[in-house]
C-alpha cells in the first residue's frame, strides 16, 4: 500500500515535471540547435539619396528606381518670380540594382543638358550576429557630359572639355532603428575649368544623416565642405540641404530646401551658388518610384 | 524501501524517456498571403523551426521574421522595417500543444485531425491561438498542415491610412511542415 502511494506520487510528480518542462524545453531545444545567422542592416536610408547627395543605398537587385529630381528657383527672387516657382531645373534618372552590391544609373539634367552615368559598389555591409561589421562602405563614381551648344568662341570645342568626373567614398552606420549617419569624402575632376586659377582636381568632405520621426517619415540633412582655394573664379559656398522623407509603399517622396541648384554631384559639391543667410535657397523634391524588373526566385508550392 | 526507490526511479525514467519521443524540423514552410484591393502580398518562409513532443503533445514553432521572402524587395523591406519591426522583434513563436495527440497512431500511415492550442507571440504581443489542422503519418514522418487567418491589429501591427486599402487587415497563414524523428 505504502509502495502504491509512493508510486502514484512519483508518477504524478514525474508527469508534472515533464509537462511543465515540456513546451518551454521544446523552444529551448530549437534555440540550442540554431546556428547564429548574419543579420544585415536594411534601410539605413530610404532612398539612394540622403537629400540631394548620394546615400549608401542602391536599388535592390533586379529593381529599377525611377528618380525625378526637381528644383524650383531661389526663394529670395520675390513675388514677381513667385518665389522661384517660375523656374525649374529637373533631372530624370533611372537606377538599377544589378546585384545586391552593384547599382548603376543614368540621368539627364535640364541644367546644360547634362547626361550622367554612374556606378555604386557596396564594399562592406553593416551587420551583426554571426558576422560583425559596424558600418556600410560604398564607393560611387560618375561621369557627366554637358551637351548644350558651345558658347565660348575663344576656346576650341573639344568633347573632352565637356566631361567631368566625381568619385565618392561613403561610410554609413545605422544606429538603432531611427538614426543613420554618413560621412562622404569626395573627389571631383573637371577636364576644363572656368579660369586657370581654378583647380581641376577638387576635394570635399561631406556628412549627412536622418532621424526617423515616425515609421514612414524622417528628417534628413546633408552638409558638404569645399576645401578653400580650389574654386576661385566663382563664389562657391558649402552645400547644405534639409529635407523630409515620406514613404508611401512604392514611393519615397523627399521634399527639401537647399542652397545647391545642381542635381548631380559635380555642381552640388563644387558649384553651390546660393547662400542660406541671403535666402538664396531652393525648394525642391525627389520622387522615387521602385519597379521590380526581375522577381526573386521564390519557389511556389 | 529499496523496492519503492527502484519503482520511483523507474517511473521517473519512463517519464523522461517518453519525453524524448520528439519530432523536429528546421525547414518547415509558412506562407502568408494577403489579398488587398490593389496588391496581393505573398511571402514564404522555408526555414521554420518546429518541434512536436509526441508523448505530451507539446508543439512549438519559431520563425525568424527576416527569413520571409517576398516577390518585391521593397515589400520585404517594409514588412521588416515598418510592420513587424524585425530588429526589435526578430522572431515569432508559438508555444502550445496538440490536445488530441493520443488519436494519432504513429504506427499506422494515414490522415489524422489535430487540434492545436497555445500562445502565439509576434511583434511582442502574445495571443491565444486555437486552430485545427491535420497530421499525416507517412513512413515514420509526420506531415503537419494548417491554414488559418490572423488579424494584424491583434498583434499591434498598424497599417497606415494611406495604404490601408492596399493591405488586407487579415492575413492567411498556411503552415506545411514535415517533422522527422529527432535523434537524441
């Protein structure tokens, strides 16, 4: 009898232990068997541009981003000019993600009918987990050619005189979910400059970032410092742009104020004519629309 | 006294060895499908972890949110970044049991109904979940299947007004797993 009671108690006890252990144990059994995965950071920025300059983002592989960039005229041009609304500079561009680490692009800008072609390569990707990398590092290069009529009769119209190049190194880090920062040293080469005192090789240092204020809206800013003594014949200021990103599913809208009228790297970095304190600033926007060209191979059931 | 000790030990050992009758998968498939007015959204996760303890009916799932693959890269980014917030809540889990596990005969191939109840945790929210599915016993494997709907708002996943019509408020989840006997 005593044995029977003990038996029952032990049985009940064992059952309790095994069922209580049961389900949580099963979960820890899964977790024990898990291999650590590499957790790549996504969406450091919402667009390939922080505001008007490049970000470390490229179009996802097999995706085509159609980018419309629009600048109105300067705000300080008064009512007669409707504070700049009567003027516009537009760049239409497409950017394609060839692979996860390579993006290529081409664009046409109404400013001197400039065509530009570019490539952006991701050298490092920020990640944690099985692999650790504190930042994303990209290299970006473009070539721009302006194609309006040759206006300087004193100089010969060489094709090469119309060509400029930009090379940028971009290092960015996403801190948590809502803050991303980027540092961008840049190099611009112009085959021909306005004046012999101007440098053909120009170096700048830029920084930019964004703060998310909601799941779909962020405030972005960008500054670029042009080292002194490189652009002399014209007054070139440091570029500063302040914008808001609004994301609506397939589109990202970027509305901004900037003192740069240019819409690709060379004029933004080396030929920013406006001065913020004079109100010599431009209202502008980017519209990003992503199209899926090549669908990833997801096996169907 | 020594006799009762032996019985005690035997019972304990039985309980634990019975607990070792586990079936496991790391490559289960979960599909989610939402049929909005403008866009059909479909995603597949083929790295679903699940364990079934046949002796107790204990049944768990663990799903990494970042392993869901979408047709459009942008959808995948939005899913992780804006909806389920994968950085904050990397995984969804289900911890529960098959209440009628005794009806499933492992020795006889065939289809069996499975009543599953437990708690599902996703996006940091835990909800009770009771669903019916099927187990098919086939050559020593258990193939589990279920299809059910969840309301995204239950898990505090918000759909903003301007895309509200594109995205359905309920999501159809299809589970398809093949559990193999665990070696231990």
